[in-house]
């Protein structure tokens, strides 16, 4: 197929483009940052500079590319410093997930494109009640913390408009596997502590496995939501020490809940402590997806062990 990938130079976009090219697809890849054209071209795609918030430019780019399918992987998270307000950190990305998604869908309708796959998110979104692992049919958090309400609303908007248009929204777990992963430096510096008993559950996904699931979703006839996560949702008390060990870092500090609320804010602690993991059963069954790294346990070691060995003194 001719595939239009928005956000082709990003962490998952670059891996996705490489897998699409390997599978014989013809790819047009968009980028925003100067200098990223060469990166997209080196992957084998036709690079196009594009601001997804410019609806007219989006329309022109899609009509010019004449794609059979569109994949929306655009975010604005590179270099973002995360603080007490997720809405502040995710502000530009929230606009890409609302205005940018709407612009792409409008262009898709005009161009007669019926295959549409978009990046959504699984972690921290499901209702903080019941069991530790949630399916796509379980309710989302009806009352997210104030510091994350706009971010949750943007993801809900994307989920709804994409599936209402007949497309597929992929709720990815926490990405890992890139050299600039946001967790790496804080964990190495012991700035990412285990909060309380560390009972909040998270789901992860290696970028290569996320890209593979996306390629399969592209070929799937149908619409819906899919959790794209590995087989082992895990509490912070398990995955965070394992990540530190894979990085060759000292074990994470432990901080009591009251101190974490003072440092990170009540909302951030509420999400981290009460978070639920996600089930990948639907994606594996309906998309025929198998994982290279079924658990973050193998994935962390594969992604970060080589970097640790490379940085060790000779």
C-alpha cells in the first residue's frame, strides 16, 4: 500500500517506517523538526515537512501523496521536561491528538482513504478500581486528577473520532527501547523513586513490538481499540528496580506517600499509586500479533544491557 505516516521521524515512527518499507509498502513520512528530512529519507520514505495543526497544509499533503492508508504517530514530546502538571507537559501533544487528528481525518475523507490507524495510550487511563489489569471494554477513569484532565480528554477524543470514522486507535503501553527514553536519566540519577509500597501497575511495550503491531493493524479490516502492551503488567515495586539493574544504576530510592505528594504533587501520586495495567489479549487474537519481547524483563535487558556494557570501562 501507499502509506502516509504522520510523525515518521519520531521514536516509534522511525521504526514503523522501517518495518513498512521492509514489508514492501511505499511510504510518505512527515516531520516537523529541521534536519529530519534526511532521517526520513534514509529510512526509505519520501519526506514531507508538515505541521498537523495547519489543516490546509494537511489536506494538500494528503491529496498530493494519494495514500491508501494513514497512520498518525505525531507527538511533541521530544525533550519535554515532565513536572507536576501533565497537561502543561502534554499541551502541544494534546493539540496534535485533537486538532491534528481532526485535520488528518478530514483529509482522509476527502481523499477517499478508509484505512486510518492512530497512536493512543493505555497506562494511567483506566478507572482506578477493580482488578489490576484492564481490557479495552473496561471503563476509563471518570475523574482523572485535575493536572491530567486535558490530557485524558485529548486521548478520549482521539479514540472516539478515529473509531467513529472506521479507523483503529492503538492504546500503547509505556514505550522503551530508544536511546533517549525519558525514564533512563532519572532512573540512573536515582530521581525516580518507588512511591509508597509501589503498588501502581504499569504496562510497557518495546518500540519494535509496537511498530510490528501497528503494521498488523494497518492490514486489519475493521475498526476498534486495541491495547498494545506486553504480556506482563507489573507494579512499580517490580519494574523500577529491574530497570535500574538493567541500566547498571543503583536501586531506586523509596519515598513515603506524604513526601511524594509534596515533591510530585497529589495528582501525579494518585495516578502512579492507583494505576492499572492493560491486557493485550484482543490484539494478539484479532491482529495475529506475537511479541519479540513478551515481558519488560527480557526487553529491558535487551534494550539497555548493551548500552551498559558499552559504557563500562575497558
